[in-house]
C-alpha cells in the first residue's frame, strides 16, 4: 500500500493547493469496516494509533534521559480559521503522556517578540530533546498573515521562505523531526463552522469577529499558502496537506503521519546501565518491612 505520507506530501515543483479536494479522503484503507461506518472506524483507528504513539513517546523520552538520543519530534499545524487545529491536537495527543508533550500556540508577536527576528520565538519554543511538541500556528504565519496584510514590506517577507528553509534544515541536523501539516478546509465548511459557533453558547469563546474579515481575503490566503507550501517543502522537511472538511479523516491522517514519523526515529528502549541480576539479588535480600 502506498504510504499516506507519499499521497499527502507537497511536491515542490508541481503541487497545486486548488487541486486538493478538502472533502477528499486519500489513503483510506478499502475495507468493509471503513465502508460501513467510516467515522466509527476512524475513531477506533485513532485510538489504536494513540497507543502506538504513547509507546514511541515513552522510548524517546527514556532515551533522552540516558542521553542516547538528540531526537525531538514536532508536529506543526497550520490552517485557515476554523480549520481544526485545536480539535486535531485534542484527538491525536489524547493518549500521550503530558510530561513529554509541549504544546505551543502562536498569536500576534508580543512587544518583546517584536524586538527580535521572526524565528526567535520559534526557536525558543522547540521541544526539548526526547519530547514531542505541537505548534498551533508557527513561523509560517510570517509568510501568511504577514504577507496577506503587508505587515512588513515585500522585500522582507519574500526572503523569509529561504530563511525558514535554512532554519528547518539546521534543526533537522540537530535532531528535530518536523511534521508540517496544513489542514485544508473549504470556504463552505468554514462558513458552517462559524455558524455552529454562533449557535452554541459553549463555543462563543472560539468565535472571533475578526475571522469574518479574514475570510474576505480567502483567495489571498490561498495564494500565500500555495507559495509557502511549494517554496518550503524540502527533502528533509516536506509539507503535507491534509483534506480537513471531514474531521474523522483529518484526525486519522494526522495521527498516521505523526505515527510514521515517530516510527522512523524510534530509538528503542535504553539498555540498563546497571547489572540487572546483581540488582535483583540486592532487592530480594531486602527485608519485607523497614
Ligand atoms: P488564534 O489561533 O485563533 O488564537 O489566533 C491567533 C491569531 O494570531 C491569528 O489571527 C494569527 O493570524 C495571528 N498571528 C499569529 N502569528 C502572527 C504573526 N507572526 N504576525 C501577525 N499575526 C500573527
Ligand atoms: Mg481563531
């Protein structure tokens, strides 16, 4: 079977975002269970992938403790408003040990962040060795919202693609496995999700009137995404575009991409750095009480 990552990876030379169907479900196994109830199947699959993720995470964490690895893993999520970044994190990370997870969201730069290069806050937020990180928005905002709104001049943002590539390449050499995912929704789906938020008082906190103004710039954003995806999809750090109108497919696809990345870096469990048999004897020799 073709690996999901091959189906969803952005080919820098030929990729067209407008050719990706946000309602698509590429790479879904063709089985009776999937045909019968894809949502139930995906829920089950994501839960069992979660068990695998937890095992990989534990081995990564253990290896870092014994200094056997310099690896860290980072899932980077980008999407239009209502694209499902938060929901994806909740679903994909549900089974992981919070001790080894670092989740970071990026909003407009603070006064302090503005004093520095745009990659400053990103580098500081990278996961520690042995940890799994997730970015809700990222360095790419600096070629997305910043480009669409002209927050810096074009000769500044236009150089950032190469700066991002150089940064990500250096981080890859320093042990970072980066899984870059764009959750791709349709404007119809975004509209529906905005309406859903307005229909449900428990979702008002997620509603941002500014999102409606941003939506008016949909085409500009798609163009900015097209540029970021194609200019920054590299051999070491490819972009993946996940059709995201169907939440169950989105969760399954992102969980699978992360699982495959973690399988590739799996350092295994560290061996004991003590004499196991001698320790067993010592423990056995202990009296039952103190
Ligand atoms: P939310 O993810 O809904 O909390 O919104 C975060 C907001 O921060 C979005 O409107 C982003 O466009 C904005 N944002 C994130 N990074 C930047 C940046 N580097 N420059 C300007 N705005 C940003
Ligand atoms: Mg928002």
